[in-house]
C-alpha cells in the first residue's frame, strides 16, 4: 500500500502492529502487506515506487490517501478511482488555455499504459464504493480561475498529487493496481478551515482494513 504521508498511513500502521512482521512486511494469515510512504507529489511517488519495484514485484499495489473533491463527493466519503490523468503536464497558451503534451503530439496519447492520454484503472468489483475520475497535479487547485479551468478541461471528480504517478509506475511494470481515496476537502479558493483530514483518514483506514481482512481471510 502506497501513501504520500505518514499522517495518511498512521492509523492503518498502528492496526497492523498486532500482526507478525518480517523485515518491512506484515503477515496477515499468510498475506504479506507492506506500507510505503513516498512523500508528497509526482516526483516523490515515482522514485519511491520504482525503487521498491527494482528489487521486488508485489501482486497488487494500492495507492491510498486523501483527496480534494470538485463538488461531486462529500468530505469524508471514500471512493475508488476508475480513471486518472496528469492535468498540468503540458503548456499554458497566451490566453490561459492549457494544452497537454498529448495535445501537442509530444507523447503518443495511446502508448501503453495510456488510452486517449488517460490511465484507465481497475477497481474492486466487490467493494461498494463510488467509482470516480481523478486528475493528478503538481499544484493543487486554489484559485477561482484555476478551479474553473480544470473543471472545464477535465471534468474530474477529485484531484490528488500522486495518483496517476503511482498508477503509471505500476502499469508500466504490469502490476495489478487500485486507487482508494477519501475526501478531506472541497476544491475551492484556499480555505484550510473547511478541511477534515482526521475524518477522511479514519474513514479511509476503515475501508483499507476491510480490504485486508477479506484478502487475508481473517
């Protein structure tokens, strides 16, 4: 399981302490579980994940953490991502229009693992969570102009700073991948007072624990 911060991983890590551990891996009834905290952002995520994958190949990677919602998901809601894309990898034109590297034909939009410039993700069929579309950004949306532009350009439900990066690394290495997110805030003009990170992390942990319990047959 991949997290951007120790804050997001903390409560799950505490729960896992009750299980046996071999080096960096917890053992749940024969199921090996490793937590990886990468640091925030695309560059931290890609490097940290690829460093692990250079020496081992897990059966499944779950990218988990908090996210911002463009209004379609409420704070505290846990969702799984069915599509992700890099939303600020490209160019800004004189009129403020964003043009992606795919639009400029610098990168083939259908070169694997991309499909139309997007990453189509698998989801847990037996997990009763809403399935959403995400964007991954280097700079979180925080101004009215930026928010309106991204809503218009991408029509995504949520945004994160790591999702597509972890997905890209996993998919390039042909590793099964899922992304589970919990909404900590609405994407709006920057207002940290309206965020609820503790509730988002708590709800996320409950879902992740249920996934592990089911997979381990506990």
